[in-house]
C-alpha cells in the first residue's frame, strides 16, 4: 500500500498561504492602472517579452505594472498613448491616435472611472453634499448603510424636486414633431372615490429629466428596472407608473421602507426603549449629583477626599453629602448599593469623572447665560487682574434693565505679564465667547505699567482696536497709593505707625503679655474685644483698624503696660520695653496723632470700601474723592479740637460739591455727542432739556442723582422710546468701571478653592469651580434640565454600547 500523501500537511498549507500572500502584496492596487488628468501624458508603452511586467513611460518618469501579462506576450511598443480607459469588461484598453491595444483580464469589473469618482464622495460627510444628492440620478450605484440612513432621515419629499420647472423632461415623440413634458399630476394617484393620494415615492431628477422610485432604489431587488437604473421618461406611456406602483417588487420595497421608518416596529425598538429607560434613570441620578455640585461649588468647598469608597469617612464632601442624602432618599440609596464601589468599567454617575464633566457643563451654561445678557446689553467694560502665579482673571461689567453687573467669566493662565501677552489672552477670550471688542466702552486696572501703560500696556493694545474703550485706573488702588505716599513723606507719621507696629509686636509675641492685655480690655456692643491690630503693606485698611483699636482702648493699654513695667516677676527686657512704650503713650504727640490719623484713616477706609462697590459710578467716585480731600484739608484748622478732646473721636461730614453751571453742562453734552458719535446722536441735547422738565413733573421718590435707581425707573416707565439717547448715555456711563476690585475678590476666593490640599486639579476644573463659586447666584437661577437630558442620553447610549 502506498504511503504517498493525498493532502498537504498543515505546515505545507501555511507555507503555501504565505507564498500567496507575498505574491498578492506585490500586485499594484487598482489606482495604479489609471493616470490622473493632471499627470504627465504617457508617451509609450513597452511590453518586454522576457518579464511579466507592463512598463508605461512618460517624458520624465516610468510606471511599472508588475506581473500583469502572461509570459507569452511579445515585446510591443505603442507610441503616443492618449488615454487609458477601463471598459465594461475585465479588459484594460490602451488607446493611441491610430490604434488600440486591449490587455485582457487586467481590471476588475467594479473599477469603472465613474464608480471611483463617486466613491470619493461617499467617504466624505454626506450632509455636506445634500444638494448634490438631492438629484436621484446622481445617487451612487452601490448604496452603503450610511447613504441609506441619510436618505431615510431626509425622507422622500426632500428628493422629489417638486419645485422644478420640468424643462429637462422634454421628450420628442418618435415619428412626430410633438414634445411631451412630465406633468405634476403624475405625483398624485387618483383613487376610486375621487380623492387624490400623494406619491411620495416618485422622485424627479432635474438633470436627467426622468423619474425614479425612492423605495425601489433603496430596497428594490430588480436593479435593471428603469425606475431604479436610468429613470422612467416615457410620458406617453404614463400608465406604467401605476403598473410599477402595483408591482410586487415595489410593494416589497415599500414594506421594507415602512418597517425601517416605523419606530414601533423597527428592529431598533428595543434599543430605543432601553435608551429611554436608561436616560430617565440617569437623569434622576444627575439631578441629585447637580444639586450636590451646586452646593459645593457655591461655597468653594473641596469635593474629593483621600478615598473614593462609599462608606469611608475620608471620601470627601461630594460622596459624603450623597451618603447623607441617601439616608432620606430610597432611590439614591438603592443606586449607591447597586453601583457604588464597583470600580472602573461600571458606570455609576457618582465618580470623579462625572463630577468633573458636570462642573464643566454647569460652567458652560453659566458663561452662556452671562454672555447672552452682555450681548443684549451691547456695551460692556473689561476688568482684568493677574497674580504672581501667572493666572489672569477676566471680569466683565455691563448693565441690565434693573442693575449693573460685574461677572467673572475666565481664569486663564498667562505666559508673562507683558501688555502684549495679556492682550492676547483677552483677544482669545472675546473670540471664544463671541463678544465684539468694538462694543467695549471701558477698562479698569490696578495702575501697573503693564496694564495702564500708554505705549506698551494693555490699555494701548485695546485702544488700537477701539479708541472708545476709556481706561480708568482703579480709584481704590489710587486712594491706597495716596495714603502710602502721604505717610512716607512725613517723618512724624512714619514714627507713629512704627510705634503702632512695635506696640502690637510687644503684646502678640508673648501669650502671657497678650492675656494681660485682653483681661484689661472691654468688649464692644457686639460683645467682642477690640484688640491691637498689625499693619499691612498691601491692605491700607489695616492702618485704620490699628488706630481704631488704640483709640478705643487707650487707657486700658496704658494700664497693661504699667502693670508689666512694675511687675517684679517679669524679666528686665520686658519691663524695659513696657516702660518705653508706656512713656511714649503718655506724650500728647502720640495721642494727637492717634486721633488725627484715626479720623483720616476712618474716612479713607469708608471711602475706599464705597469705591470698591460695583454700584459706584464715575461721578460718585469723583465726588467721594473730592469730599475726602476737603475733609483732610479742613483738619488743618482743627488742632484746638484735638487738643481739648484728646481722648475722644470726632466725625466730620464733608461738604458736597457745587453744581455745574449751565454752560458747563452744555459743553459736557457736546463732548459726549462727539466722543460717542457712533452710539448717540445730536438729539441728545434736546432730549435732556425735555427730560429735565419731565423729571421735575414726575415727583420721583428717589434721589435724582442716584443713577442706578434712575436706570431702573427708566425701564419701569418704558421711556426708552421717548428718550433713547439719554438711556444709551446712561448705560454707557454706568458701564464704565471705577475700580478693578471684582477681579481681586476673585483671587481672594482662589485661596479657598486652590489650597495645599487641592494642588493636583486641572486648569479646567480650577476655572470651572472659580466661576461657579463667584457667580453662584446665576448657578442657582439657571435650569439645567435640558443639559441633563442631553448628557444622560449620551451616557445611556455609551453604556448600552458597553
């Protein structure tokens, strides 16, 4: 019996398969058979007999098509090839001016030029070519799932082209000179009872002038049907449209179409139902998550702890609050028991990832709400402030119908503190939120050269784009600088504040001495001790607090110092320092300076606080500063008062500034019209004359100089149509900021959000938490149900895919 193998072994089969794979990989792809229209013309074709390769030569290059010809081919050279055209068969046809060479069985039957061109379109986004595909004649021959879904989403009405003029449908009847056109009546079917039914499936091709069947082109089995292939245009035999409508193939295609479009009978029905149930479930979870996020963000609390395990005491505020709510919420309790502590790969919607996504969504909605208000208001001003950690806060000031707002919109890292770098950050921000810099009418800064510099500062770059963006240095900063320099230029003032700091250091450096001091002090009306305060180089209000504490407890501090200086149990250094301080306080010069600076700083501090208020307008700021200067000047003549009442405080009410003359008012109006000629017109002057009389006749209950109440009264009385220019001027006036304190307050909240325990959070999270914390009133106001629905729907689809 022979031992010859009838079948190849496994090793031999693998070797044979590998050889076939290597042979196939060397074959040229189908695109190698064609020459692009913009390529070099083929000058000759050489088919050498000793190889199996086809060589196409141009003027500057040679294209080799390997292993295409049988070995029996003889060497042939054809000069001046004009085209290479794939025929309808499996042959490659090479055409010249006077002859044609057919290379059989080289091109697959599907590789027609038309098919290749249309396949490129199908690789793109179909929605970008809606107008092209609106013509059914231009549909590709081989429809993929993506294109079928596109057609089903658009519906047959989109492709009917009923609004065409049907000129392209003209057909000459054979043997006659008569021309027939398609009639719009063919798109309707007349029933037996006389009613008409729309033939939604019948499509008209404006380029071909023929009609196609929508359902048969998508789902039909007979591809040679004229309603599918080339289109029907035998208008004399219009009855064939009815025959096609009643054919079995058409009815089967229609049934498939109805099943695909009917969601109650679709194969996706169960998936749709699951998505709906999942979405509803996750929306309920997200409502609770959002409530917790809003609670944490509004208070600037940290949300993560050392652990992310449900039930752990160190899992942070976020999970801890959810656990607390679950004690009174059975739905949330069941969810935590079912999905909590599952780990990665198990969606629970309570993870840190979902938390981060939620705060980004909330921040986006808050910013969208604010920017919509700004766009309605039109005019706005910019307030910017940076820190040493290269963070830039951007605050926008604008007017609404009822109030003036200053909103934090961005916390952006910067590369350096130059004016150009800061402007680049501002320009990028305005572009992202869709605000036009031409509508900017003011900017406020902290007097730093990189911000207020006239040539290279932020002010200069903004004014290059919009010269109406007037720059007003922060009045609170300016007042603080005045106080600092007024102290530095006076030796007596320097010595006095040095004494205040020494006095504080003496008591605060020892708990024993501090206890002796506090035992002597009396409580105020709020049952709190007014203790000594330390001075600060940046917060000028600390000087006022220090003077106030010394004035309120002058006698008690003297008693405490005397007790320490006479106590035999104290060491010599303590008694010596206490004696020196006690003797200084007995001098009338110290008492005089204490009262004098106490009054000056008390008024300066109150003025500074008011200047930092967002409701402080430019006129009010100027009047406050003028009244403060008048108050300080008047103290020059008050030496006798301080001498007689050395231990008492006194209040002084500054005189108001005299009103401007009529000529000055008219000049101001003209300057306003000239400066803001793109915002107000020349009728402003006449409107003011009428408005003065109208205001006096209205007997308003508020102070006429209160511009904020005047703006609200303007809208309440609907005067914007009667005095439009006055309203615009009032909005421009209130839009201009007088301080940049809102941006600085944002950084004071930064210390709560980004501390040593929360240094690993990303810039996006930091910005989101800052905005949500700063604008928590809008956070509580906005309804996030629509956002939650969309977010939960997307997450539900992802979960089902898992």
